[in-house]
C-alpha cells in the first residue's frame, strides 16, 4: 500500500506540468470566451438599441437575455473541455509508452521495484482518475468565476443568472462529465475507468507480444465490448424487452465488474510473466 | 547462488538462447562473454524477469524471483534506469524511497568516488558519467547479487579505469557479480569465473584462476581457442 501511494505520488509529479497546462488552457480559453461572448452580445444590443433605435424591451423580446448557456455552448467553453478529454485520452497511452520509448528506459526501474508489479498498473490508472477528477473539479471551481466575469460585463436587465446545476442539466453533454447525482457519478466514472482498464490491458498485451500483442489487444477490447453490450443486446433483440430497467442496470454492472476483474488479472499476469523491456 | 537452468528464449522465430545453463556464486565475479547478439543481455534481463523465457528455470538462492528478490539482487543495465529530467539527488531519493536496502552512506561514498554532482541532471551527463550514475544507483543497494550489462561500453579510458577500480574495492566484496563485457582486458585479472556463449549455448564455463594456474592461459587465450575453432 505504501509503495502504491509512493508510486501514485511519483506518477502525479510526472504529469504535473501537462496537468497544469491543461488547467491553464481551460481557464484562459473559457475566460476569453466569456469576454468575447459578452462583448458580442453587448455590441449587438448597442447596435440594435442605439443604431437601429430598438427599445430595450423590444430587443429583449426578440433576442432574449444573455445567459451563461450561450457561453457554455460556444467553442470557447466546450473547446477546452474537448481538448482536456483528448489530452487525458492521449495520456492513457503516453503514461505507459513514455517509459519505454527513446531515451526513457524508466520501465527497467519500475519493473525492478521491490513491490508487486500490479502496483504500477494501479498507480497509473489512479493518476488517470486523479487527472480526470482534477479537471472536472477545476471546471466546477471556474464556472462561478466565469459567471462573475459575465455579471461584471453584462448589465443586470440584459442577463439571466443561472446556477451551475441549471447549466449542467440544460446541457446533456456537460452532464456526462459533471454528473448531478452520486449514482450517475459512479456509473459514468466507473464506465470510464473500465474503458481505461481495457485499454491498459491492450497496451500491456502490445508491450508483451509486440505485433501479435496489437491483434490480441484489439481482440480483447472487442470481446470486452461484446460482453459489456450483451445484456442490452439480449434485452433488445432476443428477449424482447424481458428485463426491468433496474435488472438491466444490475446486469450491466455485473458485466462491467467481470470485465474489470479480468482486465486487472490479465494486466497483473502480463506484468509479472510476459512483459519485455 | 544464481542458477540458470536450460534457459531457452525465442524472439519471433529466431531462437536466441538454446538451453543456456550456468551458475554464479556469491562472492565471485562471473563474466558472460560472447559476440554481439549471442544473448548476453537477454540472459541478464531474464534473470531479472524483464523478459520472459520460453523454457528453463532461473533460481536465486534456490527460489524463483518474486518482488522481495529485488531487495537481494540488482541489475545495472547499459541504459539509464532513471528519468532523464531527474537530478542525481532526486534519483537517489527515489531509490531511498522504494528500497529498504538502500545504503545512503555508500551512495555518498560512491558519489565522491565517481566525482559526481548531486545537482546535475541525468540528461545533461556524458555517457561515462551516466554509466557511473547507473553504477552508483545499483551498488548503493545492500544486495547480495549485482548484474552488470556492458559497464565499459562506449566509455572513455579514464572512466573505464574508475569503473574497473570499483571491482577491486569493498563496494563489490562478498557480492555475487555477473558481468557482460566486450572489454575483458579491463577486468580480466578480477574475474573468478568465465561463461563463454556462442550460438545460444554455453560453449565453455571455467574458473579464470584455474586456467591461469593449471594451463597458464589468460581468459583471452581461452577465448581465442574457443572462438577461433
């Protein structure tokens, strides 16, 4: 356990720069987005009211008040989120391959540590989770700051203030990364971790068997996907809606746990017996 | 004792090791000698479970390698095992964090012996100094066995001398060492046992001292006999 925590800390220090860069990019892009969107709304209002002599009431009736949703739906807001998701996705591969490739032969040291090699797997997956939760938490912290910037820029009568909850529930795509209930949080992030564990296993297959491992990894990922969708498939196409939704959910969770356990076991086996530096 | 028993290893269809067997005792320096591609590094990697073997068995003090064995045996490969962006101090701290057998006193001694600076980044070091850092990180562990892969490869004469001096010092005393090298001349007088490898098998395993005393032959003489046959 102590070695696992030390490895988690060590791995986190290695991603600190990339992680800080993602946080910085998100903050700057979204703040710029708030300013750009607010100014664009205000300049439109100025144009309509002062140049086209439209009354405030008329303007508000036609164009409506500005809400944070306009910002949240813009590329300034969603762009950095997509960039962070891509960054984490890229990092799922980088977190392993950087220890092998080029002048980095740190994998020698990792595999020679006097601790179970599965701790390497656990520490890397924990870091992906920390990074993801860190980015989401940061997003939740900066939304109120962004709202404040909007409040400062857009006069009261031209804007409709919203809570973070209201924004998230109005945008389903945002609801996936910021779940509104604990059950959703466990399900969404559990599914995310499951996918990461399957990818890690596939990466370790490639690292153990090289070219043959790529095929083995692809086959393993496909089999895992089939196992995961099998309850839904049976429910829809074979059993004609036989299960209650809660039963289907439980079946999915069981399948997810089976695939997760298999991925962890396989990864442990590969790290112990098959890995090659 | 390290026992390598009938080890076979294939890379794709090519069989690199075709049943290699030898032993390396504690308190002795065993030198693995063979031309490039004969599988010397693969043997060391296999002993440390850094590559799987297809057949055979490797035992360290009668047991198969597990996580606790890494407190008993260390491997100094010919590549750096630490992150290039780390300073030497950070690399030492890392080792101290994870290994209970890390001997800080010896690490400091080695640091002075090799005249290395704690604040130097590994990435900025010359090949010779990188090899010295590798040696420092391996030899500062209080382990029974040390495996070294080509410690003299591509290193200048003075650094080679410094590294060779390690073998005559107390830093190696009482440990079992397996070393692979092309530069046999540098340590010929220090080697206890020689394992000659050719075409995936051990062609000759002999005591360097016995060859010197009984046959009046140096290690290089025996190598000439075996490889020029």
